[in-house]
C-alpha cells in the first residue's frame, strides 16, 4: 500500500482581475505541479477560515489584496493560530503581511529604502520633491495610490507618504526561504507590468538578500521589489511576503522547475516543524 500523502489547501482568488498579470493561470499551473507531491484542493480567501482544518498544510498564493477582504483575512489568521495550522508563508513575516509600516521602520534605520513616513508631523524629514506618492498602509496592486503635486489638505491617516522617485527600472527578486531563485524586471518604468527575466549582479543580490535576512522567513516565498535610481543605486519598494505574484509564465522551464522543487522542499520543511505563531522575529 503506498504511503499516505500530505494534504495541501491552496488559497487563491482565480478570478481576481490583476493589472497585467493572470493570477488564475499561475495558480492553476502551480497546483498541477504540487499535485504530483500532495493531495491538493483550491479555495477562495473568503472560504479559507472555514476550510483549513482537515489539511496538513495551507499555502497562500495569489489571494488578492487583503484590503478587499479584511474581515475574512482576520478570521483566517485567527483560525490558523487557534488550530496551530502549518501555514506557508508563516504569520511571522515582517513585510507586507503586517502592512507597509516596515518601510517607515527601515528608512528610519538608514536602510536603502524609498524615504517613507506615516505621520504628517514627520513630513519635514523627507527630502524635497516636486511630487509625492501617497498610498494606503494596507494597499497592494496600486490600489488607492495617489501621485500629488502638494500634500496640503490631504488625509494621511493609515497612509504612507514618499517623495516621487524618478527611476530607471524596477526589479523583482524571488526567494524561497532565504535562497534566491530568479529575478524579473520592467525595462520601461512607464510599463511596469511588462516584465522580462533579469540577470542580477552580485551587488543586486546582496541588496535583496539583506532584506530577506531581515525578514527571517526560513520557509515560503517572498519577493523583494526594488527600483534603480538614475544614480545607479537600488532602493526597496516593497517586501512582499504574503502572496507575491511570481511571473512564472515569463521564466524558462528549467528555472520554473527549480523554483517548484524549492517550493516543494520548503513545504516539506514546514510540515516537519511546528509553527510558533505570534513570536515575530526581531533583529
């Protein structure tokens, strides 16, 4: 009799209309690969809290911006903690899964991050700029993002403020655990969803690795998004550790297979260890 296989619940919103990306196609393909190793079921983030109990492990993938389903997401997190569910990514991530306040923290600590504040009284700390970017603390997919000539009279509660940075391009570095897998970038910053594979330099990888190590997630998938300034420096745009889109459709088959193998190994590692929810890593 063959050994029992672990069961996996993949949380995804197959119908979410993402700009320039096909969430559903990516997760349908990925579920097929995972099915070679696990018994897999898919569900909406709206149903995840009610359905997670029988599964050995839960994988959150392209589940859409939390801002669209805050109550369902809160209920899901509560059930994960209550049932000691093995969740990938774990709730201990310090990046986007906690909101974007980490950008304020990292910039204040002198890290290479787009200058960011979250209080009107701190606006004077930002460098001078002709335009400003205002985005929700829980935003994603450019939802609620505004580019403004002035901040006079603008409501800044639960928002971040950044100077508008003129960039050469954006780069996304994909990691499984703390190991780099591949990178993609948008050569034209005006067409940020038109991505192609990118060959990072050693300096590029060192930049991305410092934020992955700060985040201290040993299992799961995270994506470091950076922009390159005209001076050649990289600045962190976001550390996506909740449900990063992976752009699997644009990388070659060997890289895709290596990523899948790394993800499966990461899931098996998560199955071998009991989660310690609520104990956030600190540096």
